[in-house]
C-alpha cells in the first residue's frame, strides 16, 4: 500500500483561497434569503388553514371544462412527416465560419434542437455553445419579417423594381459597387458575389473579421507563397505548443480542434500517446487551463519567446537562423528548454500554433513548424479551406473610398461593421456618402439602419448553402424548415439583381455539378470533392527573419488583451440570452464583460472584483479612447495584462431590459449604459496592416465606482458546513482528483486520499433495497478531456426548456442551469492550475433528497434515476437543502416567457415548469424513454449508445459517457473499471450514479511530489 | 394590528364563506360530480359530424388506417384531408341518397346528378375542391379544426408508440368507439386508472405476452 499523501488543495474563488477561511454567508447557504424572520400578525398556520379551506370551496365551485383544445391535421400529409415524431436533417452550422456538421431535430415542422453529426469528418459530433444557441436566432422576434425600403415595410417586387434600374444606371455609367462581408467560406456565395460584381466595371468584394486570422494567411503567403489558413490536425500531434491561441475555446474551429486534442488526452485509449501541451499566454484562456504547462507571458514578450524557441530549434536542426539582436528571454530558461526538447523529440509529430496577429511572429511559427517537419503531418497547407484573407486593412481602405464619395452602391452582408470596427462611428459617417446602400441583415442594427434597402436573408437553418472545410471536404446546408417570414436568400437576391432567377438550391447545385453525389451529400451534410487537386508548396527560407523587439511597456502601463469570450465571440450573438447567461468557463461571470487583472495587479491598483476601472488607450498622434469597466481579479493572469472581452455593449443587447421576473426588488440586467457590458471594439488597433487584439499599451485607473458582477463561482458550494467541521479536518473536500501521467502509468490509480477524507467503513444510513434488475443508468465524466467549454450547459438548457432568469436572479443564486461546470484553482510551484468539473444531479442510489421530500415528489426509479415529478412538488425546498451536490434548482418565479416565437424552440416532450417547483437534471429521461419505445418496437433491448443525454451528445471532447452500469460491456462500465474512476463525496455513502475520471496532466512526477510535500 | 379576538373572528368569517361555497357547489353538481381535471364523458360537437359508428363499426375500417401515427409516434394523429379523400373522392354521399337520386333520374329520364352530403361538402370546402374533385381556382384550402376529445395535462407524457405496438387494444383506453356516433371520452384518464392498468398487465401480460409496464414516476412525468 502506498503511503497516504495529502492531496493537492483546490479552491473555488479568491474569497476562500486558504482552506480554513470561512466563506461569506452568501456563498455557504443554498437559499441565502430565507433567513429573514417573517413579520406576521395573523399566525401563518391560522391563515393557511382558513384560506386553504375557503379556496378549496371556491375552486370546487369554479370547476369546469378546461378550454377547448383543437387538433388541426394537415390537409395533405407529407410522406416523411408523422406528427409528434422527430425528423433529423443534416446541415452545417452557420454560427461561425468553422462549419461544424449538424443534425437538426425537426418536430412538427419546426427545428427544436441542434445535435452534432457524428459522421462529420471535421467536427466529429460536437457542437459548441454558440452553435447550440444559434437555433434561437431562428425564433427571434427582432428578426425582420419582410424587406424594408427607407425604413418602411415593402414587398420583394417593390424592392426589386427599385434596385434593378438603379444598378443598371450604375452599370451603364461605369460606377463602382462594393460588397462588404465577413469571411466567406461558401464557394457558392463567393461565386454569386463575383458574378454579381463582375457585371460592373468597378465591382469589388471586401471582407473582414474582428477575430481575424489575417496574419496567418499573410505569413503563409510569405513562407509558402499561398495566402491560406492551414488545417491543424491536433489528433496527430504528440506535442502541442500554443502561443496565445485559444484553440479549445474560440480560435478558428474550436470544436474540431477539441475533438482532435482530446483524442490524445483520454488515458484509457491513449496512455502511450498522451500528448504534451504547453501554452504561452497573458490572459487565462480555456486552452490555458488545460495545458500541461502554462507559461504566463505579456503580449510584448511573445515575439522574444518565439524568437528564442526558433533559434534553439534551428540550432538543434542545424538550420541557419539569423536571430538578430536577441532580446533577453523573458521567461525561465529551463521552461523554454523543456518545451524545445519536447518539440525536438517529437519532430514531425508536434504542432506549434499561434494566435498572434503579428505577421513576423507567424512567419517564425511557420519556420518552427517547417524546421520540425510538421507541415504535411500535423498541419496541412496543400488543401486549405477557402476563406477570405483580404487582409484587415481592406475594410479601412474601403472606408476611405466611401468617405470620398466615389462608391455608388454598397452591399452589406448580414453583419455589423459599425459595431465591429474600432472606428465604427466614422464608418457610419462614411456610409452616408454612398448613394445606394443595400443590407442583407436579418434585423435592424447600427449598420443596417443606415441602409435604404434592407433585404433580410434567411436564417441559416432556412437556407441552402455550402461551406468549404479544407482537405477537399465540403459541408452542405439544406433548409430544415419553411422560412418563417417573408425573407429571401441573399444568393437569390443577388442573382435576381443580376437579371436571372435561379433558386438558391440550384445555385449550390451548379457549383458542385457532378463533383458530388447530390442526394448523398445533402443526406450526409457533407461530401468529399474528389477532383480538387492538392497543391504542393515549398518553404521559402529567405522569408524568415527574427522578430523586431517591440517597445517596452512603460512602468505603470498595462498590455491590453482583447479576446472573444467563449459564449459571446465578437458580439455577433449579442442578442442571444442563453449565451449571456452561460457562465464564462474561466471567470464564471454572466451578463457582463469586465477588466481582468491579476491579483498582484489588482492589489497594486487597490481594486477588487466589481470596482470600476477606466482603461485608457492613447496612441501616439491619435485620439485617446477609454472605457469604464468593473475589475475582475483573475488568478493565473500575467501581472502586466488587462484582459477585456469583445462583443459586449452591443445595441442588440438593449432588448434584455425586461429579462427576468418582474417584482418589487428586481434589479436591472442592463448596465448604466442601457446595454449588457461595454463595447471594447474601440480599443482595437491596426499595426503593420493587421488588426491587433492584444498588445496595445493602456493605463488602468480606478474610478471609485462600483458595479457588482454576477458570478456563479461561489454558488452551490460543497464544502463542509461550518457547524459540522470535524476538528483537524479540512473544510474542503477533494472534489477534483488529479494525478500526473507518469504516476498514473506507474500506479494505475489516483493518489490515495489523505487522512480524514475517507470513511468507507462508516456503514450505510440507507438499506440496500433497490435491486436495479433491468438497467442501471450511470454516467462518467472524464476530467482530463473536459475543457470547461460549457457546450453541455447550453445543450442541456435547450433540450430541457431551462429558462433564462437574468442578471439579478443569477446574483441571487437563482440560476436555473441543471448542469454547471465548477471551476477550481490549485497551485503548482507558484503557478495557478485551473480544473473544470461538470456537475449535474448525481442520481444517488441513496439519495438524500428523496428521504426528506414530504410529498414524495422526488423518488427513486427502478433504473436508478432520481425522479422529480413537477406536478407533485409543493416547493418545500427540503430536497435542495439536503442535496450534498447542490444540483437542484427552484423556480422562484414564473420564469417562462410569453414570447410565442421564442417558445417555438421549446422541446414539446418536456414540461415547462411553473413557479414554486423544484427541478434538476433528469439524465435526459425523455431520451431514455424514446430509446426504450424505439427498442420495444424493434423487439430488442436498448443497446449501448442508444441513449445519449444532451450534454454527452454535444460534447466536442467526448468527455461525457452515459450508459447502463448493469451491462459490463457498456462504455460507461468500462470507464468505471478504470483506475482513474472516483465518485464525488464518496465518504457520504450516497452512492452517486455519476462518476469522474481523475484529471491527468502530463508533468514530471517529481513536480507532483514537490507539490504534495 | 389584529388582536387575538379579532383574529379568531376573521378566521371564522373566512371559514364560513368557504363552507357556504363548498356546500352550494356540492348540491348543485352532485349529479355530475367530477374531480377537477376529469373530463370523463366529454363529447364535444365536431366541425364535421364524422361517425365512427359508420366507419369503424359498420364499414370495419381499421383504426390505424386513419390514425396511423399510433404505431410510431407519440400522437395517433387526426387523419389529413388527403386520407379522407382516398375514399371520399368517389364516395360523396350515403348509398341511400345516391340510389334515390338514381331512381329519380330514371323516372325523369335524365342523367343522375352527383349527390354530395352536407357533411362531406364541408370536407370539400376545406380542401377547396369542386364536385369533380378539381381545385377551385382562387380558393385557399383551410385545415379542419377538430376538437380534441382526449386531453392529458401538459405535465404528463403519453406515447401511443409505447402502447400500440405492444398489443394494447385501442378500445382499452378509448372504449367502444365503433359504436359512437360522436366520440366520447369513456375512461377518466386519471393517473390511478393508468397505474392500475400498468400494475395488472405486469401480472397478466398483454394478449398473453409478458410486458414490462413501468411504475416509475418518470415513465410519464418529465
């Protein structure tokens, strides 16, 4: 038996960093507001007895037929549709340009859920939170229901009759036409735009993106002669080094990257191929939290580190590299040595990715990958996806053109440059000089308001389309339902104005012709295009040079890092309440952005969470910009970095003024500016022609104001209550268990827990009276694979009709998510480690909630489910109080909204809960029942994999596995037998059905010991 | 502030009001007393006086011919107009009426007219078709809005597909529909009624086959 070791200590937030410190009263209690003494003159019982009797009488008197319900059948029944039965259509996600494969669940003619397409070669079954939530965009009551002309409703015929002659006049007059869009990954759309613009003497397409990858495109133009974005194959990489690239969170195609990355992080399948992942970054990204080694560097130090790494590797490879005037290495030499040794050992099987927008740095990264022989193995430039790559400066040149009045017509795709661009206001002014502005926006935004004609495009779920995915794979999009409103595909509008009337479907079909088998491609949602030839490229060594040393930050300045939040990206989804209410994976803050500062920086400035600070950027020779934001103290962040999320302060977020229940003490969800958060786009800068998200030098000063952030980090605490602490025992419990790869390989088990934390022989409070003769459902969550990305949280919310409650209710700990992802901090050698742990109802075999329910609303099922019958619940909340995992949620109000359109996204199989009812994770019992009914019909038992809860279905990392624990061959049973398997709060003997696989980091074992000592 | 005395007085008043209401209700509705939510005996008038007695009873058309969703879906489904038209594009009136017209036509030595019953005319109006079953230009078809007879509360999940393929006969829950001129809710569709059946089939099976009818709350409530 191994000696017992004190386990690593974990804490949830800075308010409880050192074990014994008592948490604030708010954090400790399940229902913080229930302690107020009731002021009652008539005794409560008297009143209830009398009122109940009287009410009963009145209710009986009022008994009558419920309102008449109608059943309206089809007139002509479509063949494939049976009312009440879901149909799934394959399509391609349109929430960002990654193009993940979807299976859209359609019930009775409307799309209600997006699931990942398991067969899809790129996304492989995962869907991120933003993708999941994009279905709500379909049922958004702010969508335009018809075209607009001068702000007034018009018909398509009227709009066409206006626009066509105007365009003819421009054409004959040799005028200039511009089409401004985001990055276009659709070959058909690109073709249609080119055809449309080709009719004019001076027609030009300009694209841009706030989350730009222009530097990567340009670097490859220099080193490979090809302006393109490589395909990154994380599944092939033994060693991954990330420089400021949040590839598991928001960078390029996070779902595909997470799938590849997690392939090599599942110890059970890949103990010998477990990857090593080092991350260099200034803020704390989702990717950084999962790295085996995370190195804090300021943005200004990035160039120097890459320089040093390049010269070290060049020396090892015997390649010449002029490192120029080397700046001193800003980090520990041993760390760089470790990273470069790992890379060198795994040459050809390593991958260096960089999120920087500095072309010189990107060129060096290309050089590193080339030196290591990674091209063609872990990253591939021979068959890249077709993306834009106009460079970030193009939109600025366009703006000058617009301002000069030389442009006759401007066409705007469905996006919002007035919000996105740092000088958006100037763009709006410049737009005023254009004679004809046509927008394809699906709603009125800062930009589309200025357009004379708004020709709303379909939602992507109502459209035909295609997405180039690289590697000769194309994703296809088909309409999954009839368009809700009088909208028209942008493709059709453009062809109509080019004088033809081809449908969008035919346009897409024409693009691919015989190169794909059409029916098959639409059925699968993707196809391989055999005839797209790979193009060999050669590396141009002469393009490589050392990165010039950037200016030092002045002593009191901070380096600004602007970043896309996992749920908000660049603000394109700012009208989506689900995403505003999704706790950020790292900070756990909802409904706000903020200025993240490291604890040391916060101390230096004398600020703490929620203190307002002014972040001011005054470029040389330019006008100063400043924004005021609440501070957030973020352990693990670089001391010289202030990080601010983009995408907030969006005009679209003004609509959330009425989110949440109306009551006397309601506090607003919106900030003082009448919006959610602050717009940070004004702080974006251009440098050497590329849009810079990080690196600008800013000053940060407290303003003395306060803005309380709503953060879920302290909620649902599972520590031992103060009154019950056994002397000598820690209040914290080992929720997260962690080991290093080396010690796990040696021991095949997790480190044994320390003294006083396990009580296996304390005996049972409950008799073993459940037999579980049929199925016994269980779940295992792999903490090594889980990235905390929270796709599961949003997936669960949509599947189970979980309401949005608003910022104030979250602040009152009333967030309704059935599945939360707990984040823990711990420390290794002075560096902060962050761990994520998804926690849902644990479906205990000996569930403490069941024993205390006075009305038997929560009872144990034959198959181990802990069931909640809403119609039986009277809302005593005893169960929540008695739940050791704090997974039960109470409906303090009638949270469901009377938004008829948004309610079309509700899952018709799930009850919409009313006020006063307790709810919680059901293990997606509706999916179990669906599988059971289907299996019954086929006369076979439910097979392993037939039931996949919503969280498991959309997990890009495949970290969640559900199944029958009675079946020894099921995937879940196999994982339960793993040496990493443990159950949370095992010592309470409640026998949860959910287990976890311990976190594994690929570190040297001695580090492990060092820490534990 | 209320004193102890005035409090008991107010309680008495409230109790008295309650008692009067309850008594009045009980007396008034003693004959047809149902617990709230129980709609046993509900037989609403339908937009078309469709007769199950004729179709299912006399003509012996299988239930699943029209309600074909019952085997695969949660809902049995109300047949689409197109399913009615499988027969009613030819059969437009009762046999008696057609024969009478034939006789009249023979007497008057003319071609018999096509007879269309008043109820079927409603179907053709909904589909916007003329006597020759051709669409009438300029008329939009309109769905028929049937009144749902068997309603379960929203917090209850029921699936026909879980019951019909296991061999549970339609009339087990819906009664002798083939004798009904207008459909009536026969059973009370209460939870107790559901559970009693689930218990008994676990003992005796359905049609001689053993079944596993769940007694879990979450079999129906989620």
